[in-house]
């Protein structure tokens, strides 16, 4: 299991929904890969649907950026990304790292 800080990746759509929707399946495959590798902890669309949020972990900022760069939404320029890094010092009992 990977250690490291947590990151809130806040995506905001910057393209028409038709372009976003055309990339949903590749984006979801990207997310699944992140879950399979233990990097993504939670994700989902914003309400209202203006983008999405990914909770992720990575050992370094470079590793995190490399991961984000693999997102089809990023590669095709349909979303802008704002990343907040934090060091979790408290957590719910049901969460383990």
C-alpha cells in the first residue's frame, strides 16, 4: 500500500458537455486503473455537474502530476485541474492507510 500525502483533485469542465461525454468511458477506465493501483480513494461528479473530484494519494508531487497527466480529460483539454495537497493527521476509524 502506498504511503504519502493525500490530494483533492478538483476538475472543472472547460469544454462542451458533448466533448466531456465522449470521453467518459476512457476517463472511467483511467479512474478504475487508479483504484486498481490503490492510488484513488474516492471520486465522483460535482453537483451541479460542472466537473468532478478525485481523492488520491501519492508519494510525491511529481508522481501525482504524472498520474493526472494520464487522464483523458486532461489529455484532450476538456477539464481544468486544481490540486490541493494535504497531510491527513486525523481520520475516521473506518479509513485505513
